[in-house]
């Protein structure tokens, strides 16, 4: 999901997306620890998606504060 799609969402939707991504990251870490992870690049994608959602949430919060 790109940043523009995230900017179109409400803060509640973004928090829900963030929760889902963090759960996925946890599951991927668990799979890696047990040796079951097949697509290691997915971990990188999820980390970046979490950062992207956090960035958009912070942008929205700072815009609301102004």
C-alpha cells in the first residue's frame, strides 16, 4: 500500500492497519525463529509498511494540531 492510499484513510483506519501489520510482523518473526519462513523479503516489506503508516499518522496529528 502506498502513502497516497494511506493518506486517504481516517486515523482510525490507519490504527487498525497498523495493528494488522504489527501482528503480521510478529508472525513473520516467529516463523523465522522456527525456520519456517520462506519469503524473507516480506519482513522488510512489513517493517516499511509499519513505518509508512506511522509517518502518515504523525502527519495527520501534526496537521490537526495546527
